[in-house]
C-alpha cells in the first residue's frame, strides 16, 4: 500500500530519522506524520477537555509544543501572583516538567523532560460549572501558538479543591510589562525597548494571523521573561476576551482599561484588529515615558470624551520623531488609517538592526544617533515621575452607553457616530468638563 507523505517538503536530514516511518524528521526528534498520533494522553474525566487536548496534540509541529492534561498533584508550591478582572494567576512548580529536545546535527537529538520547572497557572471564574468559556481562551492561545506566538502553553489542569480549570503555561520571571517598566525603566535603553516592541508586535501579528482580535490589549497583558543567557523576551497573554473578527461586542458596555481602548470602541463601534493596533500605539507611549498613559486622570466619562476628541498620551522628551510618528499612526482616530501589526513589526525589526549595527548609511546613522541621544535625555527623568499606581489599571466595565449619550446630547457635536471616522479627530465640544 502506498502511503502519501504530505510532509516530504519539510523533512530534513539534520532533524534525524523517524524510528517509525524511517523517513527524515520534520523537526528535531519529531515526525509530523507519526508522532502526534503516538502521544499518550492522560484522561481528565471531562470529554470536552480530552477532545480539546487531543485536537491540539494532533496539530503539534514539534515535541516541545505537545500539550497534555496535567494532574493537579503534579503541581507544587502554588502561589498567587496576580488577580485581574477575568481570573487569577499563580506560580507553581511542575514536577514532570516541560518537554525539551537537546542535541546537535552531528550527535543527533534526544527528547527529555525538564523536571521541576516553574510554570504559571491561569484560572477563570465560573470554570467549575462549565469548561466551555475557559476552553475558548485556551483554544485561542493554542491557535496563536500554532501561528508562531512566543508564549509556551503546556496544557490544562483542574484544582482539586475549587474545581476550577487552569491553563498551564510559561512562567514569566520578570512579571508583566508595566511592573517591568516600574522597576527597570532607568536601566533600559532604546535598544532594549525596540527589542521588546519587536517581540510584542510580532506576537500581535500572530494573534491577527490566527483571525483573532485581542480585545483587552494593555501592558498588564504583556509578560516579560529573561532567559539564562540574559536575553529578555516579551509576549502577549490573557486572551480571555479575544474573539474572531466576525464576532460582535456589546454596544452597551465593554471590559477594558480605558487609556488603551480605541475611541471608536468607546463610542460603541465593533472591535476590530485596528483597535488592537491603537492599543499598541498607547503601549509605545508608555514605553517611551515609563509612566502610565494619562497618568493623573480619572478613568471616567470625561477622559473617554477627551480621547474621542483626539487626546493622546504623551511621549518622553527627546523621543525620536520617527518613533512618535509611528505611534501616532497606530493611534489615528480613523481605524482604516492605522497600520497593520506586521508593518509595525517590520519597522521595529529595522530599527533593532540599525541599533545593533556599525556599517550604516547616513540615514541609518541619523536614526541611530537620535535613539542614543534620547537615552541620555530620558536618564535625567526624576524617579518621582516614574511612580506608578497599579490598582486602577485592571480591566473593568466601561459604560459605552453613557459615553455615547454625552456625545449625542451635545449641540456642538456636528457629525453622527456612523460617519465621524472619515476625519482625523471627532468634533466633540470643547466644554468637556460640563458633561457628566
């Protein structure tokens, strides 16, 4: 019998030979045709969970990407490290450990488990009674992982006392982005920041390539991990609110962190990938200053109206114009004028290469000089100005109806909501303080 090999084009001698089909592997110590079907799966006791795990086991493209059901007794030293609007996050030690491949082209590759490795556990309220909502977030992370997202996902578990399902994923030893900025901003140079933004924009492009919208993109949902070699990697997490492009959000209320929410969303429009790009622009401003966007403002209707009118977060003195221009394009009031995640990522990669290189053109040297000059200016920022308050920067309910009502009742609002996005700013009243 002739067996069709759909993976022939990606088989390489350097990956070793599959012990089952005797062909070259598709990845080191991994045969895409044979190995996914041979993964031994431990049962969870819930058919939906088991089916979900099996679905993504069959799609795994490397040994390290295989997910599994992780018995709760295999997790020790569980400690809460964060709590948001949509669940709690814990650190833990996974006794069995993550799947690894070690070796080289000459000696071959060997599979093994990295015993007792640190992991993070994410749970969602209500998952004790229904696994469907939790599985949506898990599936979204897995879809992005298949598209190349950096966050490592290891599987699912269930708390034996509470009954809550938990996603088990990579532990970020440097916390989230806003905590990282609060602690290390004075030590960061633009070369570090551009590297972080290249990672972040790449991850966002993977989310969009998977056909998803994040819907709650802010610096608290960006995790930072430092490897043994000192390399710092940033990646996006918390896809609890993410949805497909053709799914609609409520026009009455949304969950989010107001400074990162695009103006059209505050006005009740449908979430799009362009709204995520707006959030990226706000994050760029935050990375520039080391401060929260709109620091000192209350997150209420007045701020929302100012944002809809064109108010945007500030940038640090000396920030290169090319960087500010890119961020402002991301934050354009017209969603259709915003850039794609892939384009923004290409710019960050370009700047990253410039900052790391010596042999440059005059134009590239000018760009490099401006970033280096900016480092010297930003170092003079006082520590006092970098004080950050965390509690109000969690996702909360935003009353969209109240915002749109205030816009409609203003006699100075000259355009309807459905037509206003053709201009660069919204024609809102100047006397915003008079609105409730």
